């Protein structure tokens, strides 16, 4: 095959190639956007399940979510640093937030400088002050936000 025997230019084939390339780029950009937008989704779901339990006044389940151990009653001695009675004092009806009647996830993010967890900012009982909880990325345990 010589230079003069080259294939004839096919504009339809080139158009299809261009459409495929543009479609692939758009799909990659959409995937990147959704991955970025939902990057804290697992931690937000943990906080949402926790506040669901508090709203139902199921403090034992809430404590299991807080410690990421639904079977915590079988070995409560593992949680001597923050036992259930302290948890109930903090999150029960007499706690800072009282009985949780409503909640909404306001925001979620990593602290300045990064960290091993995510701060989930919650609006509880339509109060101006927000509840901020820390959710560890690795094991989904919860604690009070240091920020």
C-alpha cells in the first residue's frame, strides 16, 4: 500500500468517533462529580441511623450505633470509658438536646488539616445551635466532635 492508496475519508466514522470520545469524557466527569458529592455518604448514614434511634427513644440501639457494636450488651465492660449510663445522661431526655423530635443533616466534612473521621453537623429540634458528631471513617464509631 502506497501513500496514494490511502483509505478514503469517511465523515460518518469520524463523527461517531468524536461522539464516543465526548460521551466518555462526560461520563467520567459525571462519575467524578457524584463520587465527590457523596464522599461523606457512609458517615452521614451512620449519624442518621443514630438520630433515628434517638428520635424513637431507643437509647440502647443508639448506644450500639455510637459504639458501632449492636451486641454491646453482651460485653459492656469493653466500653468503660463511655458507659451506657453516661451516654444516656448526654443523649437521653435530660441531656443537652432533650428528647429528639426532629433532626436534619446540615453538612458533613473533614476538619481543617484533615483527619481520620468526618464531622457531621446536625440540626436537632430546629435549634439554632447544631449538634456536631464525629464519625470515624475506618470503623464508623462515633464521638463528640472536637471542633
